C-alpha cells in the first residue's frame, strides 16, 4: 500500500519531466527543420543569381524600366521602392540588375515558405522537397525569376498567403482573419495579378472553424476590406491609368477574347507550367481513395483564376499566374504522399524533378 502511494506521488512529476523533454525535443526538431527550409531557399536564390541569363523574359521588364526612369510610374507595388533602395545602397547596379537580385531573393523566399507550409501540413521531407523543386523548376517559374520583372515577388506573395491560410491557429481574436488580410495586402503589392485571389482568400477565412457560424458575414467583410484597400491604392493622380494598368497586368494584356491567342495558350500554358499543372490536377480533379483527405474547397477558387488571363489575354505577355507554382507544389506533395511509402516518394519525386528540369532546359535553349 505504501509503495502504491509513493508511485502515485511521484508519477505526476515524472510525467511533467517527460513532457518537458518531449517538448524540448520537438522544438529542437522544428527549429532544425526551419533552418533547413531557410538553407534550401538560400541555395535556390544563389542558383538563380549564378545563372541570371537563363533566357530572361525581356518583353516585359517594366520594373527595370521604371527604375531607369524611362517609363511613367503607374505600378502600385513594393518592388519599385525596394529596387530603388537597392540602387542607392549598391551604386554600381543598374535597374535590371537590381530587379534580378531582388527576384532571386524572392524566389528563395518563396521556396522556403512553400516548404514551410507543406511541412506544417504534415508532409514528409521526401514528399515536400521534390514537390517544391519540381514546381519551382517549371519554365514560367524559372524564366520569371531570372527576368527583370515582378514574377518572382508574385510567387513569394502567393507562397506567403498560402502559408497564412493553412495556419489555422490564431493568438488573438480574429487573428487568422487579419493575418490573411495583411498577407494578401503584401502579396498584391508584390504582384498586381494576385488581385484574382480575393475570392479564394475570403472563402478560406470563412471556412475557418472559429468563423463558420458567421461565414457569409466574414467572407463579405474580407472582400470589402481588401477591395477598399486596393481602391485606395489606385486613387490619386492618373487614377484611370492606374486602373487600366491593373486590368492589363491581371489579365495578361486584357486584349479581349481572341481565338488565335487561345490556340497559343494551348501550347504555352502546359509547357510553361508543366508539373505545376499536374499538381493542380491532383488537387481538384484526380480521384482518390475514401481515406485520402482532399484539399480544402477554397483551393478551387485559388486555381481557377488561372483561366482569366488565358480567356482575356495573350501568351505574348507570359509568364502569368505565379500563384499556381506553390499550389502546384502542394498538389504534387499530396500525390506523392498518397503513394504510401517514403521510398516511393523519393523515386517518383526524383523522376518528376528530372523530367521537369529537362523540359525547362530544353525550353530555355530553344528561346
């Protein structure tokens, strides 16, 4: 009897000690994985800087022209002031070089954030790493990230917004909602085409477990706040020019319905996105077992805006839709995870990476 009492007295402290040790171990593992994600992102950024002439997309280059002072400033974004600050810091850079440096850094940041939200969703490294590499190795991603345009910042903004939407926890009342609004604002200011993600952001916030009783009111409030913020940013001198510029950027030129352009997209889009489109297919179309968990419904509203610039724009203004890159990585990781074992994830993931890298190299050599 005395022995049992002693056990009862000593059991709770032992459990607390074990729980503390387990918590410290998990925190150390999480910290190590964060450092690994950051290291992978830095490697990607360094690779982009080492090969900045990987067939840069020179038909655009709006940001570089703005920094050079050869075009009237109409862009309401963060890339222009960041580039101007970099030019003032490093005197021997020109506008195009400044944007290329920033693009490489944003590409690395987007890669890190993509790995972070995939890890937060519970994917093994054997699925998340090859999925991210394959998606970011698509021609649109690489051409955009090595060109003096704002496509790489767009991938960073989309990755930041996805990271925010998949983090369900909130440290304050309405914390999830306000975090999503702030992250969307940053994403939009980095790439104007991301205005097409307003419905997806509102739908994702409305589906949060804490807001489901007032889902419609929550979605409406998110849309109102976002659209009011965008309207304020567009107001001021040359407002009509700013609006036209926004529409043109969001819809790949906004040339209107053009069957000839649609035929061009039939070739440009599959080649340009490659594995990313395969990932999108896995997310919203592919059949899966009853046990396999589907992506949240709002991911459909995230991917479908891809059709808007195709319906109303021209492939001459490629690359487009930077938000498909992190979404494609999510879809590929989900497909790899459904293969059942880490060894199969590695084999299939490596195959996808090699195939996509080969296609991208071929596209760059043929440009």
